[in-house]
C-alpha cells in the first residue's frame, strides 16, 4: 500500500503531519495530487475544538492540483490535467441539489443534512496532504485555464466563493450602500463581491491597518478602524443605515454591530462560523417590526461555480493573488498553523505546498 503525508487532526490544539495510506479512486472518484492548498479560519475552529470532527481526519478543503488517477465512470478528464475543486462538493443528484440547495447536499442520503455539502476536512479526508480523493468528480473538478497559475486560483475553492456569496445571498443591488464587518480574506472577497454586484458605497470595518489598506484595493470607498471610533454611529451618519450589512467574522459583537447598522428593511448577510450562543437584541430589530432579513450562507461549490470564479480572476479587476501573504512547505504545517491562528506578521492567507 502506497503512503502519503497528511495533516491529521489528533485532538484539541493538535494537528500533526503524519504518514497515512494513499487512497485509491473508486467509481465516480478522482485522485488529485495536491500542488497548492491553504489554511482556512474554519480549520482553526477545528484545531481549537470549536467545531467537532473525528480524530484521525485529514483536514483542509481548498485544493489545487493535478489529476493523478481516475475511478470508473469518470470521463472528460485525464491524468495530468490541472484542476481545482470547490470546498463544497455537491453530488448534483440528491434532493438538496435538485432543489437548488447544493451547498446542503446530502450525498445520496434522504432529507437535508446540516452543512452536508462540506465534506473535505469535515466528514471525509481533506486536502492538506500530498493527495486528495475527490467524490462525485464529474460534478466537482474544474480545469484550470492555461493562462492562470496555481497561485492565481488558490482563493477560488472557498474564500472567493464564500465572500462573493455574501453579496449574492444579501441581494446587493445597483446603488446599494453596503458595510462589511471584518476584512480577513473572506471579508475582503465580500467587499469585492459587493462591488461586482453594483454597490455604489462600500464601508469596510476592521482594526488592522494593512487589512483596511487591502480593503480599499478590493473596492471599499470608506474604511473604519473599529478601535478608533463608534462604528455603528459612523455608518449611520454616512448612510442613514446600510441596505446590506455583511458579517464575516463569526462573533456576537460584529453580528450585533452589523444588525444595528441596517436601515429598516435591510438585510444582514452572515458568513461567520459561530461558536457558542448567538443572540438577537430586540431593540436592534425594532422588536421584530423592522422588516429586516438575516441570511446565512455556506460556500457555493461545484465545477460551474469554480469556472465562473476563474473567469473573474482572469479579468484581473481585483488583486486576489495578493491575499496570499505567506508560503510554507507541507512539512512546516505546525508553523503555518501557529502563524495563521495567531494572526501574526500581517498574515492574510498562507500557501501550503506539498
């Protein structure tokens, strides 16, 4: 049996590089040799024990790589093809997929499973490894155009798709005022997504100067340092209340600030992964009479989503590649997690290179 290296969740505060069996593709599956991947904030939630996964699971859900081997029934691809795979891997055939809720794919099981579409590093082995086994490959593999490098498309599997979905699910319209709370990688892509969707005035909120600088490059008209001023009061003064507020951190404080920044009839589009209890202050929603909407989103996946995101990258309207600020080898996984989880040295995203 062939072996490979993989980042394995061992227990709370422990992700280790181990040697594990290399998988073989079954029917409908493809084995991809990972050439580039990264660490997500959700992986840090797993590391800290805030999101439960089984011990021994290979983590990671943002793969870029090369087709190594095909399982039975997979056509349209060949060994050597450069591909990306979305963090969410819908089957395209279950009730959720056929109802238009592909992110909640139940993978052949009856009914709707909570966050069922997210499998890599959650319910099956992920891609912080030398190889990753891709399920329902024909629905999920997307070929990388020759003009784009691995580094160009690294944000597509999750960060771009999730960030853009905030504007899409929030129904940002031409002329809208939008506030984006937190300018980490997903928040920065949400800022770009709001601009692409037609927002005419975008406010970016964070406390880290380099992130606020990047927010302006991603389309923000105004940036607010949340440590230097009253964020809600400033947003109300500038806009009277935004049409859409995007929460991209996953904390009670940012959720509540986003809610209080809305105009009556506005929409809060939430991207955060929350731990613990999330409460809704009644005064912020007009005791339930303010006609406001709260929507929550899981990253859209599938090969057509990946194709569309790569066309956005190719258009070169935003500096997505600059979101990758640090690079590590796979055998430096411990150092990479330490840097990323503690947000040191101006880190936005780290590239992992098996």
